[in-house]
């Protein structure tokens, strides 16, 4: 019963997402491609690059957090020293994503 409700909810979400595309469409369909200079492949590649960077970063941050929790659960006394390393490693991963976004926007 619950799985059926989950399927219905996902169908509703997907339906709403697909119907919003036509609601936000421009009157002249060629206006969007003219604004981008007609180079839709470049925009698609940029969006794909950002998406892959975010997916990789979120996976890495999850693994960093899991390793931190494992270490703290084994040795609670090392929590203070490990906390600094946790924050630094999360910042480094997030910085890579921001650099990726900046490079993609400069290239566009």
C-alpha cells in the first residue's frame, strides 16, 4: 500500500515538472537559441559539467563525513583534532566545485 502511494507521488512530481516546461515557454521558440548564439551544445556541456562536479563533490563529502563519524566513534577523545580536519576537507571539496562553476562560466 505504501509503495503504491510512493509511486503516485513520484508520478505527480514528474507530471508537475513536465507541465511547468510549457508554462514557462517563450512565445517565440527561437528567441532562446538566438540569445545563446545558437550554440546549445556549449550550454548543455556546461550544465553537464556542473552537474557532474556537484554529484562527485556530494559523494566525496558523504565519504568524508562517514570517515569522521567512524573515527570519532572509535576514539571520542580525538574529536577536537579531527573536527578541524573535517572542516578543512569539506572546504577543499566545496572549493573544487566552485572552481568548476567559475571555469564553466568563464568558458561560456
